[in-house]
């Protein structure tokens, strides 16, 4: 395409980014990597290949972490912890600041390596992932400087085991490592099996920054490696970002061990558009919410809830916008949608979409002959019980339904087991302020989406996990109080009353509902029969038995109202339809 043709059509021309620098760094390590333990790379052991998802070509061989490898890494972190924890806040802040500066220095290398390894468009790696990772280290350098003054009587936990996903490899690394180091902990981190390269490059800049040996350790491998980190007895905290199923398993494994745990799991976030919204802005926000990073985002706005009056027009304009999305080589800077991370994930997306009961519309894009590419997809006509309204697809698939009233929008939005994020689009500020607190979500964006900052805590509710990352809330997850509880003084027992009998004592047990104690009624009372007969066969007890029998309420007429219950000093007697069984040792047919 010539320059004149570009100006005539206003189409983007190809703008490929070179991956030569990233490939040269891989080649410097002989295309085979060991683990980073105790400040150095180990000799490669059993390895597996990782591939470029856009081309299918092999990038390098990565070591499969074993239990001895994890043991070695945890031991190194344990040895390094006392010295690292004793450093002053200013000294730790200098190391974090140096890591932030080196992330800036090598920003282009990190961006190209991330795109080659993950398949996301280079402009997303370059303009979002790497700058935000830098921001986290700069911000936590400031928190490290202020830790003692702002969080007194707090101490680091110890060795932190951290497991990160493949959708944002470098960014999730910064979310985990930066607060852990700022608080004074040491780290054993496992990157995702598919995307280990930027974590290994980060290990290189740890050496360049002069970080003490053993403070940061990186062990690569599959789920078995992560399980070895979770179950190791010397890890004091586990931080995990990934699927809900794995998070549930980690919670089971850490239960009762005394380990701290934070989980950031899946989501099925609602994207609510009211009829008074700025439609063009809402559509552009929706493109960013669901097709950013090929929809492989935990907080992706994958459920579109559109008010019924504008639904048809909104769908028409959204489909027109989908037709302009550019799919192709993620190293091309004009590309909007790159490659799915792996053929397994691609097959999962395809299976879920093909099983849908809605109307499927896919953008008219050209799919490259090689690589894991999936077109932007919109599925309409779904009802609230449709599987895709509840299942996390984790791909470029948007499902949609309609609502009529704000109350119905809230009900549909909260009809999910997840609770990670939500988005509200409206020009009515009062409506937004009314809806946002009613949504069960860890973060709610109004007239925007995917806004992240290191100072803003991020996390989920329900099956989207618990705990926060970012801000002081995220740092506090890596600290524990140092103050010791004062010994409790013994409380002398209360003396026995002179007389055990209390006159006019209401012995009726009352329920506590809604901060009130509702008065008991005949329908809510039942008679309690002692395990042993309260009366013996003595003449005195016969009189008592007769008195108790006289408390029996009169039987109601066949169709008449039930009489009120009569509360005796020791039991509450109602008028049951059938007589209760006679207590043991009492005459047949008698009632106590």
C-alpha cells in the first residue's frame, strides 16, 4: 500500500515491531533456562518448550520445577529473610527504586518479549503492561520508605510463595513482588507455564540492581511446581492469581496451616448500559472492556446488560465497530487483537461458543493461516440462565441480554457466583451513585473501564477471591502485628444466689431477627419434654402433676381458631394436633 492509498482510505498501514532484541536475549541463554535461585540461574534440568502463540514456533526450553527445586528456592529465601527484614526502610526503598528504573531502561525489551511469549498486541505491552509494572515498583518504593512511620508495630511475614497467571505475566509479577519486598519479605515466585520469559528477564535485572541473593527466587514449571510451593511448610504466605478452581484447591491445602492467603480469581463482570448513556463512548469502552488482551482478562466486561429501549440500535452500532477491529500479527503496532495464548485455550473458547443457545455474530476479520487466533464475537438473545451468562469464557466473547428497570439491572448483574468488577454507563450521576453500591463487585467503574493504579486496591468478592493488591491495603497483606497480647486476668466466679428460685421469670426462648426479638406465637412455640420425668410417683408429685395437667389449653373446635399458647414456669405448652409420646416411667396415656 502506497502513502497516497493510505491517505485515501485512512486505513492503518503495517507497522511491525522488531523482535530481534528479545530473540537475542533468549539466544544469550542458549535458548534454555534453569531456575533463578539464590541470585543465580541453575543448570537446566527436565525442560519443556514454550511457543510463540502467533506463529506456533518454539521460543525456548524452560525447566520443569521439581520438589527439590522448590526446596532449594525456599531455603535460599529463608536464609535471606533475616538480613533483608533488618534493612532500614530507606535501604529497601532504594532497591525497589532501582528495579523500577531498570524496568524503564529495558522497557522495549520487556514489551517485545511479552508479546512474543503471550501473543498480546505490542501496543498493549508497550503502553499498558510495562508502564504499569514500572508504576507499581515506583509506588512501592515510596511505601517501603514510609512503612515504619505509617504502619508501626508491623513486621514482615517471612517467605512468600507467589503464583501468577499467563494473561499479564509481567504486570502480575509486579503486583506480587513489589509489595512483598516493600514489606520486608522474601519471595519464591512461579510464573505461568506458558509465559515464563519476562519473569526470567526480571531475574536478570534483579542481579543488575544488586538485589541480595535469595530475596527473589523464580521457579518455573507447571501446576505441580505451584502445589509444591503452596504446601511447603516454610512458606508463610501464599498469593495466587488464576482460576477459581485452582484457588479453591489452594484454600483447601492452606486451611489450618496458619499461612496467610490472598486469592484473585475469575470473573464474569457485568457491563451495564442505561438508555441515557453516551452510546459512542459506551461502545468504545466496551471494546476495551472485552476485546482488550483478546478478552483474557479476569475483570473483562464479558456480560453486556443493555436497557431494552436502546438494545437494537446499540447492537447495530456495536457490530459496525466490531467490523473495524484489526486482527493479526501482535508484533504489528496497528493490530487491535492478537493471538490466544495456547491451542488448549483456543479449543476451550471454541467449544463454549459452539454450545451457546444465543445468536452468534463474529466480526468479519481475516484469520491468519498460522497461530491461535479467534475473531471478536458477540452473542445476543441469551436469558439469565444461559450457561454463557455464568461461565467465564476467558476469550474475545461478549454475551448480551437486556433489562427494563435499574432494579432488574442490579438483579441480573448480581446473578453470578463471581464478584470481581462491574461497569456502569449513564449520564445520570444520581442513578450511577444509586446503582454502584448495590453491585456485588470488588471494583465498580462509572463511564470507564479497566482503570488501574498502584495506589488503588484491587480484588474480588464471592468466588472471585479475597484480599486486595495495590495501595496500603495490598501492603498490609504482607505484614503482621508485632504487639503481643496482654495476659488476661482471671475473673473470679460469680457467687451462687441465696435463693435459686426467681419469681416472675419469663423462660420463653425468643428468636433474634433483624435486631428485634419478635414475640412468640402459638405457631412458633413447641413444648420441651425433659429427658427424665420431672415428677416421681410420690403423693406430693401427684399434686404437681395434676397442676401441670390443668395448664393444658382447651382444645379448639374443628374449624375454629387456635387458642394462644400458655407458658408454664418450666415449659411452654401449645395445643399440638397429636399428643406427644408419654415420658418413660409414666402411666400409659398420662400427660406431663
